[in-house]
């Protein structure tokens, strides 16, 4: 329409109007006619353009209808069943016209006729380019595409072509996509607190940039977890998290274990010591389970023989350390014992080795992705006939004393000395994974079976990775008389735990087990340094959201 | 020792003592000498018997040491590595000497020289007999064995022998075990509230017995769950429960889903409507998640593409029905949509068919065990090209109206009409499994995507088994503007759910999903009639223990 008032390039040929004349002069009439003609032409031109625009809009709506129907929102209007492809599959699709849904990781316009889009799906990315082409891609379309916000989700139709040279900014660098159609599926309606590129930046890159503000702090990440989780590193971390659970189940399933689900709402606190969360339960109160300990043991008393559970565990401990959460995933198991509790310890050892092997054999790609941002010495464990390193608590203390720690400090091994022991063990035995057996009875809960020959010791063990505890377990007392006696010894009134005791009065096989913290295993295997990075939406005394 | 004072069988040969004599008479002396002799012999005999008893005790301790060491309690004293066998494997071990740990299911002494023991391991049982045999099995041992309480756990050594005839009281009836050694591992220290035989009794057996007190009521079972769970029926139910979880994971894993774990502690109630449990959280408060809805959707917004979660779900609804628990296991999933929400509905349909097939193909034995106590028409579903029955909400209403229900009653389909519909559908379509699609928008939560052509309808569905809902799901709104609008429409102030809304402001793919109640699937597949039977330790408004 603006063109309607544009000047023509023709020079003025008319004579100036003469004042005082009663009627329009000839020249005036001629001028008016010409102006009318001009307006008419302009109107025609405008109409034609309007018509063209309408045709174009209709054509675009037709495109849209092809995918979405005529409504702007993706609301399941139609179902043409056109398959979408994964970016990872593109190298094998050279020459094909494909359809793919992806995020705009970033974009760069080149002049007004071309835009480069880095398209991302989870951990994979590819370069797409959109070039003005007659009847196919308009200049407006390129402009619009170049203006789409980072993190927008788009549907792209395009032809896969070999890249002239390897594209280093994409994970799939041998091909690129020449875009013929582009639709916006979901836009970005808020300022990005940081980009996914920011989230994936390594320490080396931050230092090279000389700008410390290029580092996205953990709290910022957790406050904006939805975008943080889109990073390559996080996509890899949570693939590995799921893998640990799968490997845990596979191993136990093949060893005759059955999965159980025990209630997290408890009528009474089932373990003394650790603090529990209280819940309003109708007109009364309840507690959140600190572990499935009692339920697992009752399953054993009910002849389930070998059980495991994967479920949340709640700890009302007001500690904001790098390795404590108020809610974490417990991988728990319990099994009957035929002769000796080392049957359980060896089962657990087999379980860990199977997890380590599984991760190394099938998830090395993801481990490498995480290592870029969290550099770590490769996690080491002992293979072959010598097997996993097993120390008694006493031997562990001796190693620390040899290393210069005062024996008086070592009634228990605190976090600092645990880490020191980890370093000693790695230097001496070349392993990041080991077991400490035979803990002093006074360090363990009342239900732990005492050693048969030395009642100050117990049939219990902890497992360690990189100098931090990841599993605690033991043979449990299955005899209600001994259990009562041990309760009294620890100052617990047996009547207050009657439900627990009753579980054993009708006959219970000897048994033992252990509980693994999923997030700890993940944190230590990958050396993430903070357990919050190993939890999808972590909970600590100060964080309940998102 | 009692034998020391026993009379000899020799007749008295001495003369009677004469009164008034100052010294012992000859006969008296002879008598005394004889008595002394007799005492000496008796003492010698007693000593010899003591020695024999000691030898026997030592021998028994040696037996014990062989298995347990010398302590009475199974406390991991030694580890001879003698393998234990399963009862199920006994038919292939004819002639072998085996060692097995089992419960005494019941026992029956036959005279003083023989005892029959019915030994049980989980769902399997076998007859063992212990017969007095010189140098091997003493009369005392038989007596002791016969006196062991039902449900005691014993370690048995014996020879497997073909039974003279099939033993009907045992599941393994072709062989029996001739016991040579028997040790008590764990005794019973309380009165049994009921036996496992009681727990497994069928309605037919109860009626045949003419004694209604032979029925163990559900509350009694749940109060004594540890013994109740030992029944064949329960062992089978919880094997099937674990199988449902395994089949769920297998199907989703093979369809590219990843397992996530979301927190149950929430800073704010994430869904309006249903009531939530409040938790004391340090100096503030928190809520227990009613579903992983928001977390699943945030995982989609974080590009996880296809996620599932198996975890507890908490509902503070004060309803004591046959199908409500305050804590149950949610099998939840969420996935992105390319074109139409029926992609999700079909994925869920495939999932259920895969679960049904898996159960039928691999767990028919367990299903048959449960059916003995809970008779049910075989669960039916539609196979082949016609596929699962899918009705729209409107079609479901029409079926009920045709059947005589007043249309005015059917703004929603209540529990009673749901069951009626189940009967109509079974009669008309020969299936116990079907889908109802296109629920009215007003029956669904604010985050449900409206139908594109009729805003009073929604892109949502429920799945049914035997006329009861087992899954509820929908396409969700991924557009924050529409989401706000819908919140307002339902009277929810968007600012009160800011965290939820923020999850979608940075771009989110169209998506949908659903949540399955594990216990409901189990209850309805097996027709257990009460959801408490499908939960290991059920929780309802009145039950928090065991």
C-alpha cells in the first residue's frame, strides 16, 4: 500500500495552474485525470498485492494444514502420519527430504538471503541453512527464521546434503539440512536465564575466555532446572542414572530377586537415631520412611527370600553438605543367608562390578560427554582372581595410622579420614572401589548381627567409591530375643518397636542386605562433586523447588 | 540316670535282717556288699550313659559345627559352602543326599518312631519323613522333630526317594525326603494367629467344611501380614505384581523411554482439587506429591522426549472403598507428540497389550494359583486387526442410555455406571479391556488440552479393566498462554502456580501421557475384589501398620 503514494519517475510536464480562473483549466483537468489514473493504478496494484499476499497466506496455511490443520496451536487437529527423523540418523540419509522436530540451539543470519540454524535434539545437533529461493523460500521467511529465539522448537522440512567441510559446531558434522519449510511449534516467552551453550561450557573454556561470569553457578542452574537439564552434560548424566537402575535390576533379576514396593507412610518411626519427617495423616500423624529396612525384613520373614526395592528415602537431617539430600533414591536389597553373611557381601560386590562393567561397556559415550565438563581420573576397580579389595575396619584404621592419623581419632572414621583412606587405597592398591568389613558394633544400628566371636564387632560392611561411602549393609538379627537384648543395650524400649519385633516372632530366616544411594553412586562414578547434580530435582533443607 | 535306681529282675535271695543285733549280721553284710555292688554298677552305667550322652552331644555339636559352628544362633560362624537345594528341583534328584532350608508347613507323628513333615518353600512343598534308625536317628530326635511348631524354619539333610504313591498334600508329589539330620534355624515364639493353610483355604473348602470361622478375614490378614504373605496365593500375587513392573519397563525401554525419579516432597501443591498430605519440613512445610505430573512435564520441557517413572503416589482422600489407597504405586509416563495425541493413546494401548501377553505367556502358573482362591472369568481382550475397543465418551453414554440409564445422570459416569458399562461392553464386544476417549473438558484438570474443534471436549482418555478405570491420561497444554487461560477458567489464580507455568515459557514440545495404578491393574486382572490384597503393606485412612 505504501507504494500507492510513491512518486513516479516521470518529470512534471504540466503547466502551472492559473489563479482567478472560474472553472478548471484544461491543464488542470488533464492533471486531475492523470492523478485519478495514477490512483486507480495504485489501487489496482495494491489490490493485486493484497490478492498475492492472500494467495501466499493461503499457500502457507496449506503448508500448515499439511502438518497441523488450520489452527495455530498444536492441538491434534490431523494426523497425516509423516515420520520425523532423528538428527543422529541424518548421515545415512544423504539426498533424502526429511522432516524433523528440533530446538534452535543458535542461529546466524548471513546477509538478508541466508540463515544458518544450529538445530539440537538432546545430545545431537546439526547445521541447517535456509536460503532465499524463488517459489520456495521467500526473503520474509528467512528474516522470520533468523528472528526466532534460541530454544524455540521448530518443525523443519529439508534435504540432507553432504557438508562441503566437516561442521565442527555440530555433533553431526558430515551433513547439513537445506531447509525448504520451517514451522514454529513452541516459542520462548521469557528471557533465557542462560543458554544451553552456557550450561555446557567447560572450566577450560571459561578460563580461556577470561570471564568468570561465563560460569553458570549451581544455584542458578537448579533454579532454572528445565533449561539446565537440556545441556549435553545433563542429558548424559540422566541417561547414566537410568542405566544404573537398569543394571541394578538386571543383575538382581538374574539372581532370583523379586521387586517389592513398601509404603513410605509409616505409623511409627522405624529406626532410632536419624530424624524423620512428620506428616499430618487425617486426624493423626505419620512419618516418612527413612529406609525400607523393616519392610524388606518383613518380606524376608514372609518367605520372599530375595527382594529389592527402588524408591525414595527421606532424611530430615539439616545438613547442607555436598553429599546429603533430604530425599534420595534408595536402591535396597535383602536376602536370606544359608551359612555366612559374606554371601550377601559377595552378592553386593557382584552387583557393583556388574554396574561398573555395564556403564563402561555401553555408556562410554555419555561418560566422555560428562568428563568434558567434569574432568576425572578414570574410575578404577580391581578385576580378575584377586577380586575387590576387602579391608577389615581394623585394617582400614591401621592404614590411616600408618599414614599419620592419631589412633585416638579413629573410633569412627569421619568424612575427612574416609577421603584420606580413599587416597591411600588408590595409591597402594590402584582401586577406587573397595569394601570395609567388620565395623565396631557401637557404630551400627541395634538390628545389626554381632560378630560370633567378638561382640564388640559386627557382621557389617560399607562399600566405598573414590573415598566416599555408597552402601551400608549387614547381617540383621533374625532372633527376637537377641533383638530385644540389643535394643535394650542401645537404650531402646522394645515395647516402642513392637511392630518391628513381631515381624520375627513367627520364624525368620537368617538374612542380610544393604542400601545404596543412587545419586551418590552417580556423583562418585562421574566425579560430579555435588550430589545435587546427580538428582533431577534435588531436595535439601533449603530447596523444595522446582 | 533314672535307670540307676531301677530294680533288677533277680528275685530277693537274702534273709530278712534280725532286729536287736549289735553288729551287722553276715547276711546283712552280704546284702550291703550287694547293694554297694549294685550302686557301683548303676553309677558305672550312669557314667557310661553320661559319657554316651556327651559323645552324642559332641557329635550333634559336630553336626552343628559343620553347618553353623558351635554357637546356637545362626551368626555366620563358618562357611563350609554346602549347597542348599530348592524343593522344586527334587524330582530330578532321586537318590541324592540333599540339604534344604524350609518351613514346617505341618507335621504328623506316626507312633513314636516316625514323623511326617510337610516342608514348604514359598509356593512349593514336599513330604519329608523321619524314621528312627540305629546310629542315625534316635527316638528322642523324632520326638523333638514332631514337637517343632508349625512355621518353624529348619535345615534338613536327607535322601530324595521316589514316593510309593503321588503325595497329594505336597506340590512336589513324586518324591519325598528321608531325613537323616534336622536342625532348627528359627523357631516360633508367638501364637500363630492363623496358619498358612488357613490363609490359602478357598471359599469352596470353607463351605464344604461348614464352618464359617475357617475363613480368615481381610483385616486379620492385614494385621498379621507377615504370615498372610507366606500363603501360596500371596506369593503368586506379588510375583505377578513384580512382573507387571518388569513388563511395563521392558515395553517402554524398547520404545525409547528413559526412567526418571522425581521428588515426592513438594514446595507447593501441584494439582488443584485432590487433597494433599502436609509435611513438617524443618521450619516450614511441604506437601507429598499426588502424582509426578509436573515433574514429568518438566522433563519433557527439558527435552527428555519420553520418560517414565515408577514411584509412590499419595492421596489424602478420606475414602475407605475397595479401590482407594492413600499411598499407591504410580506407573507414569509422558511423551512428546509429533502430530496427534492418539500417538500417546496407542503407545499406552500397546503397553497394556504387552503386559497382558507377558502375564499370560509367562505367569499362567501363578494366575492359576490365585484363581483357586479368587475364581474369576478369564480376563479377555481383543486381538488382531480390529484391535482394542475404543469408544468416545459420547458413545459410552449412549450405550448406558440404551441399557436404561437416564441421560440426565450421565454428565459424568460414576463408579456404578462404570461397572455397568463394563458388563455391557463385555456382553457386546467380548472384552474386559477398552478405552474411552474424548472426555468432556469439565471433567478433566486444567492442564488438559481442549479438543481443537469443540472446546467442551478434551484430548483425553481413560483405560478400563473389568469396568474399572486403571489409567487416566491426556494431551497436556504445552502453551503457557492457553494454560493461564484454562487456569482462570477453572478458577485457579495463575500466580499461585507460577512454577508450573514457568516450566513451559522456555519452549516445550506438544506432549501427553498417563498414569496407571499398579495395584488396580493387579486387582482387576486377578479379580481380587479389594485393592488392599494387591498391596504388600496397604495404607488407607485407617491403616498405617504394619
